[in-house]
């Protein structure tokens, strides 16, 4: 049921019975609409055998049903659009209702009263008020084409309008991402207070998810409409407890259409906000110059462009697909060639410091004195003492060759900075964002009993950011790819029995590549033996962290992709006053991760080895960490050895729904759903499931032999024990799953719709 803008003269009572410890779940409900109702004669008696036809005004496609012995009919699987509804039977005038709007997931009730007469005569009904969904207690809000095209959309993201539905809050507002990254906006939506990240996103009835985010955010111009379902769902819905955003894409029609668009925005078209204006005209911050405006309102260029082509499939002298076969193709591009983040201050080594000369710092106080770690001697009381470098200058013979090789990746200062040289470099930070999207959809109607549609979509995004200096030592490129496909088949066995089979696939890839990907460590002076031990795929600029200075090489390489397979079958069956719907759904979610984090050297340089005269003396705010770096003595470091992972999880859902038309004003929605979630498994049994403290350890004998040479008095060798080890799922007869499956997920549904 869509919640009307104005309260109608109707009442909805929705009851959800929380039996057997079940919870309310929601997800992939068919996005197409349905028209049902009862056909009566002038005396109020039911009329069986009436042919009821819904004809799509844009495509000419007909959907046919017949009333049963109770005078009831049902026209399911209607694509959103405008329809003409007709009803005809011998001895009665033909009933015709034009301009009947069916929106996404609508459940409309149209009761028909036939007038006595000839079939060739007709009674046309026009200009009636919008229909209420009187046959279901479900609640939600449809965002139609007019709203999508007329309302302002940040970055062309139609999903930002989801908060038009009552009970929906977008936690990311007012910061709306652009179209490419807009898939993440879904994880920021909360419905009726349910925690964010629990909303499912479907496109043409097929899940399009990447974790808790949408895998595919279609261009706004490609969206026909979408519905945000928020409460009291029937048994055909499952999986996500927070709500469902069900998008229907445009389809081709009998007419050829072309849409071209381009949106441009830049910082000159944006007015300064209150605080920016105050800063701009404040004489204390300087005169209102062009340079000052640029620093307050930095470069921000956005171009969004695209095209949509649609129509019937027509082959010259071969095939005319009008009223039968239709296609639509859309392209969307987005570029942000430069986004300035404003000037940022950094600290880089000065020219004398690169030679080991810290004499300028010594003039500021003795705390800046650099001490020689090779002169460390015991000083009593558990402390150690060191001798200072004469003149606060490190001899050139002591400078480490690796440090000298890395120093060139810090630019020289371009500002005086503070007295001790901090904040001596500034640079405007920029990012690059590029996005491309392609979508193709084909609808084919074999006949009035059989129709099929297929869709393929893909998009690509490149986002570059984080380049502190103008070289490869910092910064990264983020690549995202999405591929999706769906095939949907509807077959009418009889006017009372219909079947819908749908298969879908979604793939989402996300990779982070540092600009230094493939970096040759030997070029910076590292030992070739170290490089030979690092996975070639993980090689990049080392992570160098020096206390008080801007770090280098902090961007890591990661790759991850998910494959999401879905298959469902739904049957609609009219039996007397009962509109039965039952079916099953299978989903397989696979996630692969390749984590190369810190597989190249990570080294931290602090004052630990260059502070004095004692090892616990106060440290200077700057200088001593850089001295440790020049000497080649890190405080700590690491080189990780990581492994990949390939996890998967499968789910099954089964349901039975009965919409019982008790009377003309009362409908009961009765349903039961069962779901089974198979626990997550590692596809190649590389997952650690437990630790066994008694299992024999392969190194036990050698460890004991080494311990006997120098045992501790508190632990005799005969009590020394190194047994124990990791247990892996799926190995040694252990189950592959990490936990036991819950097999009691029954979810009954009871709803009452009273008009």
C-alpha cells in the first residue's frame, strides 16, 4: 500500500504476528504491479468466465485473465506504466477503463460492474480518482519519473530521493556523493529506526548488493521509478529487516526515443556560504583578491553527461518488433578532473638536515641536541647514557645509503615554517574522479502467454587521491568495476496459473593501487635479498614514518571482488476467493580478498636511539626522529606475510502467501516463510576454526632441545611444553562451517486490508 499524500476515506489495519521467535524480514519482492478484482453484473452477482485484458499504452503488450467461479480475476507481472483495462463477456457491454496507472510493486484492486448489452457496445470509464491498494497491508512510497526528473539530484543519484518515504532517514545528508560512489549511500539509509546497513536494493526485481551497499546505482534518467517498502511485508519478502528499495529501469516502447544530457558545475557557479563570505571580506585576512577567493572556494569541476536510446526492434525487410520486442540502451559519464581540497601544511627535511646538519635546531635549546646511539653505555638504575654529536652534525660517513636513496622523495621546503622548521611546505591537494556506465535492456513478448526480458549493465570508476607530493611515494588509485545481468521469464499456463522464473548475477570489484605499485626497492638502496622475499604483486614504496615529519608510502594495495548469484521461481494461482502465491529463492554470495597490506617494509623512526643524555630524557618535537632515519636505525618495523581468502555463503527461502478476498471490503493476507542460511565457509578450507592446546607441534623436539641448553630456574625442562596448534575448518574431519546453522527460521505473516 502506498501511503497517500492526503488521508483518504479508507482504513488500513496491518497486523504482524511475531510467532515462534520470528522477526520481520524484507527483500526481493516482484517490482511489477498487479491488478485484481471482482466482476459483477447489475444485480451484484458474480460473473465467471469474463475476459479481462490489460494493454500497455506504450508498448501495446496485452496481459489476459479470466474470472473464476467466484468472479475474481488477477493480472500479475505488469511492468510499471499506463494501461487500458477491458472486460468483455457475451450478453454484456464491453467495459473499458483508460489511463490506469500501474506503478512499481502496486497491488491494485479494480472491481468491475458490467452492464447488460451487446459485446460490440462499450462503456468507457475515465477521470476516476487514483486507486488505493485495497488488497494488501504492505506500506511504502513510490518515487515516480516526474519526481526523479523534476527534483534536484546531487550527482544524478536517484537513490537520494529514498528519504521521501515516511520513516526513511539518510544519515549521509546533506553530503551526497556523486553517481559513481553513490552506491555507498544505501548503507546510510535507515528505515523506521532499524540500524543502517539493513536495506536491500533490487533492480528489476534482482538483488544488486555489495555487502551493505548497492552494487549498481543506475543513472537517474534510466530509472522509470522506484518504491521504498517500509512495513508489513507479505511472505514473498525475506532477508533484510530494514526496508527495500526496489528500482525499475526504463524499457523500450513502440516509439523511438533519444535523450541527450549534460550537466556542468564548477566553483564559479557556486556562491560562497556565510562563513566563506565573512572570511573573504574580512580585512584582517587580507584584501578580497582573486587569489584569496581561490583559497576559500577551491577548484571543483563536475561534468555529468549521457545518452539514452530506445524503441522497438525493427530490422529492415526482416523483422518488425512493434508490440512485441523492445530495447533501451543508456550511457552515463561523470568526470571531476580536479577537486582542490585546500592548502595543507606539511613538514619536510631541510637542505642542511638532509646532510645530517641539525646545528640550526641547537640554537633553539639543548633539547634539540642529537645524540650518538653508538656511544650508549649503562648509567645505573636501569638507564643508559649517550654522547652528543659535536655541533649537532652527523658525520657523512655515518649516513645510511638507504636513507639517502629515500630522501629525494621529500621535496625541499617552500615555506619558512616555524622556528624549528615545522610546517615548512604547502601544496594544494587534488583528486580525480572518472565514471562510466552502460546499461542495455531488451523485452520480448512471444505471445500473450509468454514474455521474457533481459538486462546487462556495467560501470567503471577511477578515483585518484592522497598524493601529498608530486611523485609516487604517496597517493593511490581506486578502481571499481560492476557487472550485472538478469533474465526474467513469465509463462501463463492458464488464466488462473502463472509462473515467473528469474536468474540474476552481480559482480563487484574494488582495488586500491598505490602510485608506486611495482616499486623496485633496490633502486632506493635496499638489499636485493629483501626484495626477493616480497611477493612481486605486493611491491610498492616502503612505509616510512618519521616523528614530526610527513610520512611516505602509507598507501597499501588491496583487491577484493564479490560474485552474487540469485535464482527464484514464483507461482501465482487463483483458486476461488484465494489468490495463492508460492515459490522458492536461492542465493550464493562469494567474496574474494587479496590483502597486500604492509607486505613491503614498514619502518618507524623516533627519538628512541638519538635522545640524551639519558635514554629517558625529554625528546625534542622535531629532529631526533629524522636523525635516527639518517643513521638507518628504526625504532621498530615489520614486513607482513598475508594470505588471500575466498568466503562463500548460500541461502534458501521458501514461502506460501494467501490473499483471501473475504468480501468486497475485507482482504486477509496470510503467509508463511522459511529461510535457511548456510554458515560462511572458506572455499579452499583455509579458515582457522579453533586452537588445540594438546595437539603435537612439529617443532616440539627442537624447541625442547634448545631450551635444555639455557633453562629458566622457574621452569624445569621436563615441564617445558610447546604442544598446541591451529585447527583449520574442513581439515582432519572437522566441518567446513565456522558455526552451526539455524534451522528454525520460520516467519509467519498476517495482514488485514479493509477498505
